[in-house]
């Protein structure tokens, strides 16, 4: 599974939407339920998935599924 697919599934679960509605280019405000409350659900889901608290800057930068995929990829890289 790619990080983009993982991000789509995470967003769909957080927004309680079918995955097929969360396309790879979906962004804040363009998907049903991705409003300010939905955004907080996504953030909480991400924090639970990553087992870490996101910084305010990270939260602000989450505006689309690709942004979420990039964050997932960032924290899934092996520590060097």
C-alpha cells in the first residue's frame, strides 16, 4: 500500500466516508465532511496512527490528501 492510499483510507475513516469518495487530489473543504470539525478528526486520527502529537505547524500544513501522505511518509522513514 502506498502512503497516498494509506492517507485516503485514514481520511475516509476519520470523515466516516467511503474510500472511493476520497480521491488522491481531495483537499480541505472539497470533500463532504472535511470542514473544521472534520479536519480535527483527521488530525486526531493521524496522531493516533503515528503515536505522536502533531505540531501546530504540521496541523496547519495539512490541506490535502497528498499533504497527509507526505506527513505519513516523513514519519515512516527509518531513523538514521
